[in-house]
C-alpha cells in the first residue's frame, strides 16, 4: 500500500483535532458564531447570504430545514437528496492506469465535470503518456439486489484536452464520446458542475464522498465527513485545501467531495495521519495507540492507521488555476476547457442545462412528466410524427445497455445465427455498432434485413423491481439506427378493406422490461413500442388470454411470485413457404425460451411454440394456409432446429422438458413443465 498522506506540524494537527471535537452549536462554531452572535459583522452576514445563495443555485431549492442545517440545529434532508445523489453518482468512475508493460497498474477515482472532461488527481494520472494507458469505467457498482454491474469502459483522449498541476494535485483530461464497445455514449452519465463561488460549504457542515476505494465497486461515505477547516490565510499553499474528518479509512484519490446539495466543494487527494517526529524519524500512530515508522506503516492496511482528517483541493482554487493556465493551451484543447470555464462562470452554459445546477443529467426521459417544464419535455421528445410511424433523433438512444447476458449470474449470451437462419436474409446493419444488435432498456433485438422482422429478442425481467405502468396511448416508432426500409411501419397494419386483421404484436412483451426506478421503467415501456419489436399477429391471436398473451401472463406471473429473475428469448419461426400478405411473408409460429435460476443459483430453461394458423382463415384475401391451432412445449433443441439459432450449451442443458423430442400439445397451463415444477 502506498499511503497518499500529508504531514503537518504538531500545532496544525492539534488545531484539526480540536475542530473535530467541536459541537455544531457551540459558540466556537465559526458559522454559528457568525449568525447567532449579537455582534454580527457585515462580512459574516454576507457569508451566510452567499451560502444560502449557493444552496438555491444548486437546483435543490431552499427550505427552513436547509437554513437550520447550515446553523447546525437540524440534520433533516429532503427525500430528493437520495434521488439527486443517485444522479450525481453516475458521473463518478473508477480509473485504471496500466504500467508500460500492461501487466500491473493502479486504481483511482475520477468524475465528469463537463460533457467531455474528467477530473482526477495528478498523482493518479500525471502525464499524457499515462492517460493513453488509462481507461475509465462507469457504473461499476452494486445494483438494488446486490449484484455487481459490469459497467462500461471508456478510453481517455488526452490529445483533445489535457491539463495537469502537481501543486494542486489535479488532472483534467478529455474522455472518448463512446464506450469501447460503442454501445453507450459518455453523455449518458451527465456531469458534476464546478462552481467557482465561495461558501458552498462551511465548517461543521457535512460532506459526502463518492468513490471507488482500491478499484472496488462504487461506494459512498456519508455523514462521516465533518468539515473542519477551509483554507488557511496564513499559508498560501494550505489556503488551496479544505479538511474534513475521517474516523476510518481515507477517501479514494480523485473522488468528488460534495455538500448536502451535491455541489462539488473539493477533489479528494490526500489524508492526514496522526504523526510525530522522534529523534529525527517520522512516525505514524496506529489505531491501537502504538507508534511505528512511516516505512512500517506503508506495509499495513488502511484500517490499522489512525487518521486525523482527509484533505481535498478546493473547487474554486482548481478553476482559478485552470483559468490562469488556459492561455497556454491550443486548438481543440483550448476549446473544450474554455467551454468548461464559460459554463462555470455562467457566461455560456452547456446546451440543455440550467446555469449553476450542480448535478447535470444528460439522458433524455421522454415520458417523465414531473419536474420538467412542458417546453423542456417537448424539446426532449424532439420527434417527428408521421402517418406511417414516428421517429426520434439518434441522441435519444444514447446509453441504452440492452440485454445483460450475466443477469442471472450465469453467462447466457445471445444465440448465434447459423447458415440455416441466415438463409432467410442477412442480419440488418445497425449504425454505430460492431455486433449489429439493437440495444434498448433491459432488452436487445437482432433484425433480419430481408424479412424486416426480428430474428430474436432477449429481455431481462426482474420481478422484484417490476413496476406496474399503464399502457397509455399506443404510439409506435421507427428506430433511426437502421433504415426504415428494414422495418414494418403502420402502412402494413392499417387501411385494409374489410378491417385491419393484424396487430403490431409485441415480441418483447410491454410489461417484461418495465422494472427498476420509475424513470428507467418508463423508458423501457416506451422502448417496447418500436417497429423493430413487433411482428404481424392476427388480432385475436395477439389479444387472446388463452394464447400468446396468456403464455406471457403465465410467465410473468410466475417470475414475479416464484423466481424473481428471468431471461426470455422470443422470435418468429421463419419458413420459406410463409405466405405473403401485402408484400410481407407473415410468420405462422412464434417461440419463447424462458430461463430462471432458483435460490441455489441453478439455471432452468423451458421452451414454447405457439401458432396463429387457426386465425388467418378469417383474412378475406391473400389467404394463408389453414391449419389446426396448436401451442406446444418443446425441447430447446427443437427451437434451434426450426429457427437456425444456436443457444449456449447452458441453455440446452438446463431444459426442464423431458417429453417427446417434437414437443407436446398444451391443453392448459397446468400441462406446462415449468422450472418451478421441475
């Protein structure tokens, strides 16, 4: 372990320790004394006024509780503190800096301070060469069920912007606009605005640190970090820092230090240890009281060290230094950094943001009706409505993560397309991707270019987090990531003589992906209404409780009540003799494969085929062949044979069906060999 520490003389250490033990409402509390004493000065009242102004500017609003909390009388916080904190955490990432050989390296923390710029410590990344070897990972954290999310990795782009300062221990560097896999946009994570004004926090208030300690999943230190001291008028160097209490391990290098309104007040960079000099040898005190040499302390874990305080570099000082140095920058670097400075000063804020708002979330939420003005909602929707279907801008799809193959704790990738599947047409090319997979919220789709329908859809279902949203008014959208010629729009489904015979049948069921936080669920609900996610289904087939919808309802009900987590693959069965209707070959069969894990994390799968042949008899022209209505439970291998898709061995091996290789007819749901009955 290499301790990122700073050592001070006994007088300064004693001052920090005295401040640690001070009560918030004691006469010694500087802010309490400023506001409560009868001898209030103009400066102290002005400082308090600026503190209140900063609270208002953060975007959180000001209440009587805020004023009492600043005075140390009340520690209540509004519930939106947690919601805003969740947004703030999105901008924080872990940093890996590999050595020149790529075999070893070190971890740090950083966070976005503009749509393209990230800040961390100089001692984390101190050169352009190190920046080129580094990568940053966002969303590496625990989800609500305690599972670690994989996160998304981005490369740094120091050739676009790079500024570093050893004295103030910060590095500002540009980040690539897209993740390494080209699936997520950097803008999806928003940023934490830097504010140059003073009095964003005062002594005795608490700060929060969001961090990746030693590269671990994202964590938060909350209500443990009391501000002890801000600056030092007697020492020009120390005036750049603020100090906050630390009872346990130190913070992570490069982490944002935030006030109760989620404004960045400092960048954490070092910790102050209890130290002394004995006979010319520097010693560090351990939690047990004994003293050891600094060299010996370097070999101990952080929880063995006695910490006096943490030290952060003040935001205002960082912006001052960048402003003074920016004249030495050139080209695009100067442009990116000038934009940061102009935004911080309120001269020209970043597009689509509110001046001085502390947490900026850039991901549009087209269905979120609360907290946004009507005009802003209209701007976010920014969609074109047409008779054949609506379309949204490409920016709407930034940050879609799609289907998670490790959702169940077992790797279940999308199936491979064999030559049998590709005989029906090539996979449609998806702009900006390498794998030609369309990613939405909690589900993904692979499209067949010739048939203009999906080869396969894959969705993750979390019954524990499921949100019951009303369907609302159906509005279907083209996906701009592939040509409209490869999607079936409204023209196929409407204006038929004698009535409209086909529904836009959801492949990924509308209710399946709508889980998580409300915003996430609403986005998933909206994502299911894309023409890429529908297939022509005769209206009685699509709406019957005994058929397709019935099977889906059965699956979701059992997932919600029994299994909590599920993965579902769905698609049509293409056949060369599928009869053409209005220029489109209409599938007669659809299939589903359902995967769940039990409490012991054992994987189970079951496969089903449902036919709509019975109902096409009612179509008065271009009539399809009439056959008996059937729906079946079949082996997973039978789905592979009939579709040309090849699933992972784990899916096949987990199949609970033990009947005929060709499957069995289902008279009712009691006939289903479901994992819960296995």
